[in-house]
C-alpha cells in the first residue's frame, strides 16, 4: 500500500502494521568496506503512522523505503549514531554565507533578503532562477533520470533501475496525517496547507534551476522534525554545492513549518552520524547538534559525544558513569556482552512478562492474532524474536502496533 496523496482520517487512525524480519546480516559495509558488514534487526512496514516513526527514530531506527532497521552495535564494524540539529538555533557559518552570496550573484536566489535576515528568508527563491517545490514522494521519469546520473557519477553505480528507485526513495509506509490540532500559529487560514500541503508524511523537495530538475531531497516530516532520507542531484550542477544548500533549505523548512504548521516541529534529523566515515562525519558541522545515546536513549550535545568517541572509537555510551557495564568498544574486534536496545537479556522480569502478552499475526494476511505465550513454546528462535521485538520497540510502541511474524 503506497502513501496516499491526501490526508485520510481513517488511515491516520489505523495502527501501524509491520512484519518482523528479525536479525539480518548485512553484506559488505558501504561505509568502511569491511567484507563481513554488520547485523541489524529489521522489520518490513505495510503501514506506519508518523507518530510511531517519530518514536522509532528516537530509538535509533531508520528506514529505507518500507524496510525499517536498527543496527546491532554489539559487534558492528561501524558505529551508527542518530544525529539531529536544533534548526531554530542554527547560525550561518562563514562558508554558508559565502555560498548564499554566490547563489545570489548567479541570480539563483532573489537578492532581496538582507544578510542578517532569518535563514528562511535568505534561502527563499522567489524571483530567482531557482524554484523549490514540496510534493508527495512519487515516481517520475524525470526524477529517475537525475537519480540514475547521480548514482553513476557520484557512487559509480551503473545498476540503477526504475523499480529499485521506486522501492528505495518513492515507496513509503508513512500514512499522511494532520499535525497536532492545537499547534497552528495565528495567520492566514490556509498558511498550514500551503507550507505542508498533505500534512505529516513523506515528501520529495524538488529543486528546479531554469525549469530543469537539479536535485531532489527525500524527506519525512514528522511531529517534531524534518528527517532527511536522501539527496540526489544532477552532476551537471555539481559546482553549486547542492548538498550544502539543500541542508540549509531543509533547516529553513523546519523553521517555516514551526511558524506556520506546528510549534512542536523544531529539529532537523540528518540520519546516521558515522565518525569513522568521512562521507558521514561531515554532519557534525551543523550546530548545535546532538547524538542519540544508544544505551540511555537520551540526546547528548555533540561536543561531549566527540570526546567520548575519541576514547572509544568503535562504539560507546556517552554516559561515563555506566562504562563498567561493558558498553564501550575501542576497536571493531571488541564484542559487547549485550546489544544496546536489542538484547532480551536487558529486559527486566516485568518487561519479559509483558512481552509474553503481546499478540502477533502469523502471516501478513492473517486476521487472528496469536498471543506470544503460544509462540514461545514452538521454538527458541521465535521466543528470541518476540523478546527482541519488545526490546527494540519498547513496550508502549509494541502494544500499539500490529505485529506480524
């Protein structure tokens, strides 16, 4: 089921529905190129509410199309830390101000905003050669051609296909939903509809230069954030630093949505921060930023995190008070006793008992739900899958979802 093109109260009220795939072994790592890769706990989402996905990414989950995954950090080759920027407090760096001047001089942006104007005013494109359009995440031949050229030129990938593009960047399990009703700011009656035409959900932010599609930012707009999924651009526009400009535009989008749609929206999520990978480590420059501690599930200022990462490069909790629990790794060969957020051994007795009261559908088309107590007697693997599901989702979210095995 694809994301619908307009909000639907019926769909919005329906619970998330996911198939538990369990622990999956990744192939060769795309970041450090280690042949053995790493493991992740995975689910395939048929339907996912925006509220549930907000809770998932705040537990370290990410999505690729309909696939939801959470890295097993007990022995992974790379550390994957969720990173977010306080969009409302981001101040332009000298290099970013220089980029915006260059865009204005090239008449890509209208030269109307004063240098000290709010960021959202400085990146606006009215009157310039650039036009930006926010639209549902739908396939088009034009988008695919840009994606295909980008993959070939930037990632040396010659195997891009329309079906793969649809699956990766167009097909979303998120159901469009209205933002919280009490969060609208005073202003024109249709301001919220103009800024976010279909409500919370998955979008493509399309950048056109002189009428030609130059780049596409794939975004999820959730209850408290704009989450960046992917960016691809036409290599002919490589010299314009579209990666940096699109990040500025997405930060500006957070500010606009905060003002016109919901006061709860204030963060810009940039996916995973991987300290050992230069292509991902650049995300630390967007300040003020925080990393998600995968042990405590709390957000920690990035400067404090970087100090800890230098001490424990392979993986660490950012709380030095709990190092004694073997929750840091100094090299990829180290193995933790327990997988953060995933190991059933970390569940307390009451949590394990509550997990046994969860209900699962056997097969995606099954109508009847089976209590976990009837499953665990069938095999040790099923019992572990039930407990890992509870550990990775948290009890509250696990109870809300329709879980399928």
